[in-house]
């Protein structure tokens, strides 16, 4: 037990990966707020008064509505406040403060808006699970290099980080297993029905391309392959970093295909943040960030000689 505590004490998880994940989570919600009409995605009277359980028609009051930014100030003003909070979160400054503000903003959006696509739920839950990591982060800015000195706070941070990974694994396990009880997934035709749906499916130009595969027996391979992939991503919870790396790439590509077919852009950024926290044990995202940043820092050398031509 003492060895485990010492190991956690010496292992720091406060690196740029936290900044990358929080940036993507904030970007997801920012896009949702900027490119959606509030009169469509939120019904103010309905949300202020009550919610109904769709099956039993039960009245369910909005929880903690006095803490909801959209309940304590005019919706337009609350939207501006949430956008400002998200922009500050993206800068990475003062994670000890912005971690709390991020949770508040995500809670308000999740609590107030009626039309959610799953990405908003992931953003809210992940922001809550990231809060212990933000509160124990000794850095002024999360975009700076990680802290390596041993600390008791690292024990708490490591436990919280593992909780995020467990949550991510449960998301994929639930998604994969629940499909096993749906007739279309059992028959292997689900991908065809979803991509060919006249309202929710792929755009017309892409639908005809998809049907070159989805109207053949290969559609079963695709449908069952989705289930297998999600269960395998869950199993990565028990895998080493070298196994997680290819699944991180495959998972990101999988969700990118969902964006192309169904247009769930904000969901893509939220789930990408969760996948990076879950599968990027090798910190490949951080190395990629350093590589891109270092390239931008390199400047073209100035030509030798005077800056201006001689007037003589």
C-alpha cells in the first residue's frame, strides 16, 4: 500500500493534456451556443416551470435552478457570461478558478437547454471530473509544461484522473452492450438505417456513396464492427499505453466519420477530449502540440545587410 501511495505521489498528471481536453470541451459548448438559435433549442417558460417525464407524464422540477445562470439572469446576458467563461477556460489561465467556472457554465447549459446531443452531457460530466485536477494544479497556466515534483496533491489528482478513465470506459461499454439488444444491430443492418434516414442520416451526396456498401452484405461487418470497436475501447481500460495508442487514432477517426455522416460537430469535440484523457497515456497529443508550437516559433532569418537600401 505504501508503495502505491509513493508511486501516486511521484506521478504528476498535471500536463498540457489537461489544457487540450479542456480546450476541446469548451470549444464544443462554445460552438453550440454560437451557432444555435436559443428560441429553438431552449423553451424558457417550459424550463423555468417544470419538465415532464416523456413516458409517465410526471412533473419533474428543474434541479438546482437557483444556481443556473440562465435562471438567475436574462437568458441573453447569461449566454454572454457563459461564452466569456468558455473563452477564459480555453486560455488555460488559473485552472483553480476556471475549473469551477467551467462546471458552472456546463451545468447551466445542460440544465437549461432542451435539445442536447450527448456532447453537452459529456462536457458537463467531464468538467466535473476534471475539477479535482484543476484545483490541485499548481500552474498558473495549463498550457505550460507539466509539474514533476512529488506532492501529496498528486495522489488526489491521480485518483480523479483514473475516475475520468473509468467514466470513459463505461460510456463505451454502455454504448456497445446496449446495441446488442436492438434488433437492427443484431441483424447487422443498423448502419444502413441510420445513414439512410431521410432526416437524421447522411446528406444526399454521401448517402449514395454509403449505399455502395450499406446495400451489400458488408453492412453487417460495419454494424457489428461498431459494436466490437466500442467494447474494445472499453477494454482499453486494462491495456498498456502501446495498445491504447492505435485505439485513440481509430476512435477519433470513427467519431470523425460520425461528423461527416450526421453532422454532430460539437459531440465530436467533447468525445475527442474524453478519448484523449482516456487513451493518451503516452501523451502523444502533448508531443504533437509541442511539435506544432515549435514549428510556429521558428522564424525565417532576416537577410544580411542593411534593412533599407542605401540612398547614396
